[in-house]
C-alpha cells in the first residue's frame, strides 16, 4: 500500500520503545517508516508529560504538523503517549489533531486511522491493567544496530507526589519473562550486542504465572537475559532507592556481561522533602544503598535524577541536596527545577511557592557541582583500561569511534580497525567532564 508513517519521539526511553511498537503494529497495515515528514501520510508525536517544557515543545511542533496538513489535506496528524492521555480534550479542541491515543491503546491505531475523517477525529485513551505489548516484535529505530531497548513492564504504583506518570501510564504490570528473554535473544541473533531492560521501577518487576505456581522477580529476569550469551551486554533503568535489593547487587556483581551502572534517582537530599515527595526512603537509606553497591562493585557507575525547588524547599533543604551529591560523587545527573504537573498530589495539596529565580539559582548550583564531580570521576579513570562496545563514529569527529564502558561512560578514540557492534580495548589518556578520551590499548 506504500503508506508512510512518521513519528517524532519525545521523553524517556520507554517512549522510544513504544514508538517501535507503533511502527510494528502499523507495518501490518501497510505503513512503512519514513524520516521525511514531507512524504508522510501519517504524522505522529509520541509525547511526554513529565515536565511542562516537554509539553510546550509539542504545542510548538503541532503548528508545524498543521502546516503539512494545510499543504496536503489528506495527511493525518496524531498525538500519542502521555500528553495524549493527560490533555485529550484540549488537543482535540485545537482542530489540528485527527487522532489522540494513550499509551495502552496502540493496538487500536489501525481502526482509529481507518475511521479518521474530516471533522471526525478519533480518540482512545483507555488505560489497561493488562496491556504490555508482549507479543509484538518492535521495529528497531536505532541507527547503529548495536543497542536495543526492551520494555519489561508498564505503569507505576509509587505515586510520588510530583509525578504524573501513574496518571498517564496507569497501574504497574509486568511482562511475561519468556517473551522478554525471547526478544533479547532475537535482537542478539540479529547482531545487537546490548539490551537495556526498561521500566518505571525495574526493581518492582514481578511476574506470576496464571496459577501462581511460578514467580519471577527482577534479579532472576536479569540472570535469564544475561545467560543468553556472554557477548550480550545487559543494562537496565530505572531503579528505585526504596526497592533496590542486595540480591540484585549480588547478581550484577556475579555476571561479567551485566553492566556495572545503576541509575538511582535521589530527587532530594532533604528527608523533609523526600517525605513530602512520597519517595518512601531517607537520605540515610539512600547512602546505605550506595555503600552496598560500592562494596560489592567498587567500579559501578552511579547516576541520578534531582529536582531543585520542590514545594516549600528551604535553603537548608537545598544544602542537604548539595551535600548528598558530594557524599555520593555521582558520575552524572539529570537535573531539573520543579515543574508543577496538574492532577498530581503536589499540585492538589502543596503550593508551588519557590520562585523561578530561586529555582534557577539552586539548579545552577547543583549543575556546577555535578560538572565538577563528573570531571573528578573521569579524571580518576585516566590511565585505566576499559572494554567498550563500539557504537559507531563520534558525533564531533567522524574520524574517531565512540563507545561506552560498562559503567556507562562515553569514550572516543581513533580507530580504523573496529566496527560498530564490536568490542574494543581502550586506555584513557585524558578527559572532559562528559567524555573519556582514549587510545586503543596496546
């Protein structure tokens, strides 16, 4: 049928995986993937609602999508994902959207597209307690053919007070482990050498058979995927500090192909704010988990997320956050100031009472500290050797290759021998705060 489907993906890695599911579902209806919006019959934005600026970007892009429709009236414009779930009616009211589909309704996209007509937009934002898309083989959209994302669960039950995810992605449910292992084995057979297992909170992954006789938790799932081949690197994200177990740490330490990197969002260093955020751990618990990780795996990379300027944050709370950054010495951090999300517990119960000026100043202080910590962490690696998985040419210098260490640090190095998907031994000769600059090990 030669119809063309164009998707722009925003937000987290989960959305990348969802876009690959959508491509797979619509491929069966005759839609081929295109990266050229001007030739697309269907234009979709797979959206994120975690922060307000993510949604503002979509509103801006919607104007550009509408221009495509003005030039080619037959084009279908759709918004899918978390923003579709949250702002369904508002999107339709613009008159510029033909289709709105939430994260659990992608199987209905063929029907929705068939039923779209002038002045007849289609919508399905029903959340599910069962949908995991376990039986769908995604159409991989990565450019290097080296790393693949595999969703192991959907939704979240934590209901942190600032977070919109439980309202846009629904309740937590885990995918059948056999389908996960099968998908990982499939991508490995096709030449991929790294998989990242994805979940809002992978530590709470728990699958039970229909009769309840078999139970698989995340450490066991991780072992099953790692057993596919020692040549397959296994990563995962994201962990929750309240749930990360000693058993998971032991499994990581005992398998050479499970990458020694844990993304462990701290969000704040203040116990008062952690309670207000409904994170269900204290700074002391967090530091104990970091100590347990480093005792078992001294070379494990630890990265984090943080929110500056959450409701009622004082200067003392902010200093507690700076202190925990210094105590842990994160390798990298995703840092943002608080963005109130309508419908969340915080929006309903706590005034957003920290000024934008103060939020920005505190965020900049965290960023400056983390840049220093990242540089210090990378300097400690100068002179060390690492095995990196080659991803392809460096973005800044196509004459060099790039690849990541097991601890998720980016390396660049001159190399005319190795290709994407191969392992290379490198030695670190210098660094920036973001990159290890290497040479091939002799």
